[in-house]
C-alpha cells in the first residue's frame, strides 16, 4: 500500500513537472497577422508584384513596393492597376474595392534616401523578392537596416534555394528572418513554402504562417535544406528532362506530351522550365549540386548552353520553345 501511494505521488509530481516544462517552451507571440499593418516588398518584378497584390487585396494591408529601377516600379504599378481593372470587369471586385486596393499600394525607389528613411521605419514585415543572388539580397538587407527597419520587424526572403540561415547571418536580428517561397504566378498559385532558419524564432514562424492565411494562401513548412521541399524535387525532374532532350531520347514536344498526358501534370517539364526561367533553373541546380555534393544534381550541359546563349525561356521569347 505504501509503495502504491509513493508511486501515485511520484506520477503526480512528474505530471506537474512535465506541465511546467511544456509551459516554459511556449513563447508569447510578439506579432500576429493582425498586428502586421504595413508590408514592404523589395523587388518589383513578376514575383514581387504578385506578392504585393495578394498582400493588398486579401490581407488588406498597406504595401510599399521597393526597387532599384524606376522602370520596374512603373511597370509594377501599371500591372497592379490593370489587374484590379480586370478583376472589377469580371465581377470579382467592385469599383470601390479596386480603388481601395490601389490606395493601399505605394512605390518607392531604393535609392531615394529621404523617402526610405521616412517609409522603412513604419514597416512591420518585409518580403525580399530580388534575383536569386546572395550578394544582391545582402545589399537589400543592408539598405533596409540603414534606412531604419525596426529590429522587431520580420524580414522574409522569397528565395527558392538559398539557405535562410546563411541569409540571416547578414542582419542584426537573425531570429526575425524566415523564408516565404511563393509560387508563380502568385495571385493564382495557392501555396507558400515557409522555411525556418536555424535561428528563426517561434513567434516569427507563427506570424508568418498567420500572414499566409490572411493572404488566402495554403502553407507548407520546410527545414532549411538546399532546395527546400519544392525545388529539391522539382528541379532534378526538370533537369532530367533536359538530359533526355540532350541525349535525343525524344523531342521537346514528345517529352512534354508524355509527362503531361502520361502523369496528368498541367504542363510538361520543358514548358514549365521555360515559364520559370532557364537561368533560375540553372541557378537552383548549381546550388543543389554545390551544397549537397551529389553528382545526380549536376546541371545538364544543354541547360548551361541555353543560358549562356541568352535563351532563358518565355521572358526572352526563346527557350526550349520559340515564343515569337
């Protein structure tokens, strides 16, 4: 009986200690999606413009579009206006909604020092969507910090392959850095792949996931490994299709037709590569090959040749297909 009572007391004590331990692991969430009122998007190309659209339209937050090139800012603004007009024409937005949507968008050149110092300190959340080059991304982070980005603001990168832990090493608060890999085209594709770096805090992750939901996006979470989930699987698939074309296994049309009709994917791998951009595909394959050290990730020589020739896919009117 004494042994039985002792065991009961021991179980109760262990349960109490376990409860305290679990409670100590739960960190208070500094920010939620509702506390994110102003988002910056750095890089107003196709991806950045799409991110700005879903943030302003669905999350209904103020968006500051930032880019080093005035032409990019002008094109982005025009695309947003045209998109809103089309949505209104199709009955998906009222005229007032379209007007309110455009009212939440603002654009600013990164080189505008005065404007940057006025606008950047007001940002709660920033999504970087510049080219897939770590030095370019570091320069953007530096510009934001010099302009007064608050330490508590979250800095997300739309990188599709670069280590979030490595990117975070270039900022003052690495625990506030996270990956948000949007899929192209952003207003249409329902997924955001969220990547947590080694030093990313729990509240940074929870705020980011809540923001994805506010943007009406589904989210998946990946560990910080080369290529994450999407490109760790997708890019070798595309690369193997390029090898098949290079080796004369089939024509581009037959390779795409076989995969499209045989595996029920919406488009074949070579068409998909053209839409992604062959330079982007090559860059990701080089990251996988270098960081994983496995020869199975070696970029197909034909892919390298096309990029060197300037045949980058749909954006240059020539890739595995001719778009003229």
